[in-house]
């Protein structure tokens, strides 16, 4: 029971707390001439403990909270380095990974090699993806949007996930 005498749905409050701490939405921003990107204000509070930026899996970049990066690190460390796929994954994550801090103006510096890998110029799109966010060139993001908005293909793609509604 809550303080008002009404029952409290602890499951719902845990879900709401989790959703409140997710990266959601799309934002269009510009990189400055030094490769700095203004992070949306709502995202900044979730990066208070710092962040890591790595090359993404779809010619994009991924910005991870320190906690998310640590979870990935722990998981990757459980895999055997004798597996060639594991070695490639380790190289992808660690050779492209950079710790980034938000400056006083709410910006992060994206290293040149990562800007090149993602095809970033001046205009970029920031996309919330739950426990991390992605940085895209507008052209590549538009390709992703075309896939996302293909309703016929989505029926096939996502049927196996059996996502509950309500």
C-alpha cells in the first residue's frame, strides 16, 4: 500500500523508472569544425558518469553509458580468444572505442577516425536506441528509416519477437 492507502504497482513503477532512463527519440544536429557534437539535454543527464563511443555495426557510431560499456566488456571477456569471431568483435569494440566526456557546453568530441568510419560530415542524426544512442549520417539514417517504415517486411521481421502490447 502507498501512503494514500491505494495499492502500489511496484512492477509498473520499476518499468517506468527504467523507461525514464532510456535514450529515446531522434535529433538532428551539426558537428562543429573541430568534430564536436552537442548532445541533447535529456541525454546528458544519463551520461553524467561519462560515456564511450565506438564504431557501430551499421556504418554508424554508438554512444554507450559507462555502465553499458562495462556490461559489454564483462560479456566479451567471458568469450574465448581462440574463436576468430570473438577476436574480430574485440577489435571492433576496443580499437574503435574512446572514452568521451561532456564539456561545459554539452558537447562531446568525436575522433576523426570515427567520423570517417561513419561517413559523418557536418549534419548528423542522433537516434535513441534504449540503453545507448547512435550517431548517423543523414543519408545512412534515411536508409534505415526506409527499412523501419516497410510495414510488409516488418510483419515478417518482427513476428518472432512476440512483443506484448498492454
